[in-house]
C-alpha cells in the first residue's frame, strides 16, 4: 500500500483536505496527534518528562501541562533538545504503528514538518497544500485566535514556501474557497486511486 505524505505550512488547509479524504474511507495518520498520544498519561515519555522537569508540569488530572512545557522549551534550547531526543523517536514509532494498522487503497501521513525531518522517509509520494503566506497568516490566526506575529514565528521554523513546493509530487492550491478545495480534493483522491 502506498503512503501519501500531505504537508503544508501552518493554516494551509491540511486538515480540511484530510477530513475530506477521511470521509472517503482513507486512513489519515496525523503527526500532530501522534505527538500528543505519546505523552498521554500512562505512556513512558510522560513519566520521563515529569522526572526531568519536575511534577509542576502535571495538571490536576495527571495529564501534561503542554503550555507550561512549551514555555520552558521556548526559552531554553537545551531543554528543547532533551525533549526532542526523547519524543522524536517515539513519535516516529507511533506514526509507523498507526500506518501499519491502516487498510484501504492508500494511506495518508499528514504532517506540517514532513519534509523538515525524518518523516519524509515514511512516504512514497508528497502532496503539498499551498497558499500564499499572507493567507496562511490570516486563516491560522483567525482559527486559533492567535497573534499574527506568533503565526509568523511558527512559519519561520517551517520550510519556506518555494522549498516545500520544489519537493512536491502534487500541489493542491488552496487559495480559493472551501468549495474549490473540496473539488480539488476529489481530483486528488481519484489521482491517488490511479497511482496504486
Ligand atoms: P495546521 O498545520 O495549523 O494544523 P492546517 O494546514 O491543518 O493547519 P486547516 O486547519 O485545515 O489547516 O485550515 C486552517 C483554517 O483555515 C481553518 O480554520 C480552516 O477551516 C480554514 N480554511 C482552510 N481552507 C480554507 C479555504 N479554502 N477557504 C476558507 N477557509 C479555509
């Protein structure tokens, strides 16, 4: 079974596209969700984080205070490196486990950082969801009720638009409305069915 990578910067429309494909019965493995699963209560990574940074990172129900962890690693590169060395291999394993359980004509790995790190090795074909940067900022800040400057900082840590496009096997242009995105999603789905 082919594994299709879907990527695009923050707010580009990956989730809108993959929700459409999920309705067609395609298994979507979402790298951001995998990153959350591996720090759920009961998972070894969570205990390691509490041991390293202290129990202050635990919320009352025992789950991870993600915002507090984010602010620690944002301010401290060493802490960030430690956390990445712990979590990246576990996220990679979780993604591979989820992909291995998928059935269907093809399966999808959706990841904002597909091309930035080692996840690219897990996919056979790369689909990029592309929008102009200004639209990315507008949609992502409206969705998250977030400061546009914060969105721009996240974009700066992701591949530049042209570098991402240069690595695409297929580009979905999401600069139009949602109806146009869904029309393109249908075309993409047919194309991917014919690839297998
Ligand atoms: P992230 O990497 O941040 O998770 P994403 O690539 O998954 O982002 P979405 O969440 O799918 O992006 O889209 C960002 C926001 O823009 C959402 O609120 C979504 O509903 C909206 N959106 C996506 N595509 C369109 C479109 N063509 N027209 C209008 N709004 C759109």
